C-alpha cells in the first residue's frame, strides 16, 4: 500500500481584530485571552495523536497557537512560510465595514479563482503554496501525522484542492478559529477526513 501522510490543519485561535479588521499579514497581531484558551484546548485535543512534526505560519497568532501543541509532543515549532496568510495588499489593516464600500471587495469574494487582492496576491497563489507544502510533508513524513497551523483562507484553499473544487466555492464551508481540518495525502491524491472540527 502506498505511503500516506495525515496532515491536521489548524486555524489559529481568536485575536482582538477578528471579525473587525482584515489583519492579513499585519505584524503584532497576537492571540486574545480567548484565543490562548482555544490554543490550549487544541493542544489537549491533539495530545493523543502521534505527531511527528508541528509547522506554523510565521505570523504571531499562528506561532502562538502552535506552541502549546508542540510542547505537548516535545517538538519544536517549525516555521513554514508556505502556509503564511494570503497577502491582502492594500486591504491589509482595513476594517470590514470600510471594505464593504469598495467595489473590488464583492468581486474578490465571489471570484476567488481569478481575482487578486489589490497590491496583493491571488488565492490561487496561496493554494499553490500550501499544495507544495502538503507534497513536501508527504515525502518528508510518510505514514506519519503532522500538524500545521495556518489561516482560514489558506486552509480553505487546501480543502478545495483536495476536493477538486473551484476556489469560487470557498464560501460553501467554514473554517473557524482554532478548528481542525484533517487531510490524508498520498502520491497523486488525497482525502478530506474531517472539516472544521471544534476542539472540545
């Protein structure tokens, strides 16, 4: 049987800008008190998993979510630039109520397969990044389990890739803060095992 790698994608925990400001790649956005509690619950949920490696986006909120997970398993947090948040360019740091008045915003949200954030990147570019990461982890950790802490849209891009969905369908499923989405990757394919699982 061909080797397969289980990848548990974790969205970072909550922060104080969540739902208010498009944080994107802003520096200094750390977990809120609620987010730190969420990270601990995720670590507890994953304590029994045979985790071979823990990866995280370079952003603070992802690193802070990964730290208690890695500590439970005696692993370092390995920074993975490939799973960094989408570059939202000129929209970075803008309030969502302001973005609602930008005519480019609804186009971005309805045409993710082709549109680009102004001064930033396309979701397809983020999908290519995390697709490359999945392939790297598959070859580096055959028949093992890895945890990767990333961001909502990047995780959605990975799910769309595995399921063969257009990125325009990104809004047909949810990836909540501190949720777990589990993929199994093998040469030439993969499977979504769990989606948007809450750590209880």
